[in-house]
C-alpha cells in the first residue's frame, strides 16, 4: 500500500516509517505538520493516511481537520488516526459520513506491530477500527440513555466488542460463548437500540458508533 504518514515527533515518525516499510508498504510521504500533510495528500493520493491528531502549527486538531478535509475532497479516503488521548469529538468527526475506512488508535495502547498492521489493513480495505477505550468513553457518555439502560451487562460487553469491529465469531471466541448465543445477544442489542440488524461487520460498527455518539446517522 502507498501510505502518507503525518507525525510531528521525529523518532516516532521514523520508527513508523521503518515499520511500514518492513511490512512491504511504500511511504510516499512522511511529514510533520498540517500544511505538509495537506500537500502530501493532494499530491500523492495514497491508499491510506496514518495521521497524528495534533500537528503543528496549532497543535490542537490540525492533523484530524486536514484528514477530514481530504476525505471531503476524496470520499472514502482511508484514514487511521493516532492520538494520545480519548476525544469523543474526534470519534464523532470520523464516523459522521458513515463511509467507513476510518480508525482511531491510542498510541500508548498499540502493544505490537501485528495489532497496528491489522488495523491499517482493516481501514485500508474500508473497515472501521476503534480503540476499546474510545468505545468505553462513548458507552459511559450515553449510560443514562433509556435504550442503553435496558441492556444487560453481558449485552453491554458484547456491544463494546461489536463496536471494536469484532465479528460474532470473534466475540464468541473471546467470551467463550457459542456463536449462536452471541447472535442472540446482538439481535437483542439492535432491537433495544432501534437499529436494523446487519451481517456486514463494518456497517454494524458504524451503526453502533453512530448511535452511541448520538448522531443516529448510520
């Protein structure tokens, strides 16, 4: 894959470049600021962008805003966002168009190269990847909503894993359930949340995240 990488810390940017290159990906640009990212995305039209949220010159949400502008110009541009913080606003911005091909990972929770590369491939192929802590914050934010309050503790657990992008089979393996039991839980969750059930993993992730974030757009 052709990758544009945006990270202002040199050592991290260089390390990610080496990691991506070692896994067979081409780094078409590795930049350290928002304006450089905007220029690189326009020039190279990469297969996927790996973007730090906070970049110079503002060090606020420069990286994310540039990436979102690029997705508006090129709908469906895969973007994997890296951040040191859980920001609910960023999650909402990423899922707002319902197009998928987005991810939100916390830097200090990426434990190995395989995890990062799996997330990159999922996003590049049109899927959605969200760090569990982001999901937990969204769940906590909406805990008093009546439909969510109707969920059982087990359904909440399944919901969190569903929103991470896990299939029913993967959830069943993680929780040591039968896949049929997980299917019943997911059907109950969708019914209580008023969402149409779907067998497409990415669509149901977007649906759940949209509901949790209050957009109801999926």
